[in-house]
C-alpha cells in the first residue's frame, strides 16, 4: 500500500521489554506447555480438592449431628420411660385415674 510497511508502527505501540518477555513466555510455552496446559490443570486440581474437602467435611458434620440428636432423643425417651415406670409403681395398688406429671406432657 503505497510503499508503507504493515509493521511500521508496531515498535511505537509496544514496549521493548514487554515484547521481549512475551516472546520468552511464548517460547517457553511452546517447549513445555506449562502455561496453556499446566496452569488450567493446576487450577482445576486445586478447585476439585477444595470442593471435595468441603463436601466431605459437611457430610461428616451432618452425620455427627444426626448421631448426637438420635442419642439425645433416646436418652429423653429412656428418662420418660423411667419416670412413667416410677409413676405407675405408685398406682398399682390404687385403681383410680391419676394425672400425668406436667414435666412429661407434650403440650406443655
């Protein structure tokens, strides 16, 4: 085009140091593939490990909470059972209707 080269303003637009390091990185990547393959694989690896760790931790936490609530529920039922036995022992001789203690009523 009228004797003007296409790359006429290329040097004026970029910094020489940037161009130098860009070419070095490009050459390094062509030889090793660390930038185009290694970095995405590393990010994927760390993301997978992090997500898996969070999921497993949450599952173990839920399992522990479930076991604690079941054991607490069983302890409450056992306590209520003992209290009801003690209550019924006192009513064996008397055949009248007695009121359940307020501590063990569900509605109160």
